[in-house]
């Protein structure tokens, strides 16, 4: 159950990072590009962490994929 909560929390953090990057892109004042790059870096790191959590959950048998044909 903990892994599922962590997965949802990471997904929420990815969306927040995306919103932060969008805000800094739209605002586009001097010095904001560094903040946008930081938001992108955080989002990429969170995405990698999400994949790792998904693989750990799948390997441990805590989550199972659906049969998609």
C-alpha cells in the first residue's frame, strides 16, 4: 500500500513541477529561464524515480499489470 501512495505522490509532484515550469515560461522575465531549467531537471528526476518505483512495485508483486491485448 505504501508503494501505491508513493507513486501517486510522485505523479502529483511531477504535475506541480510541470506547472512551475509553465509559469516561468509564460512569465519570461530576466533570470526566469534558470528557474524553468530547474523545474525541468526536477521533473526528469521525478520521472526516473517514478519508473524505479513502478519496477520495484512490479518486481515485489505489489502491483500487477493488466492483461492488455
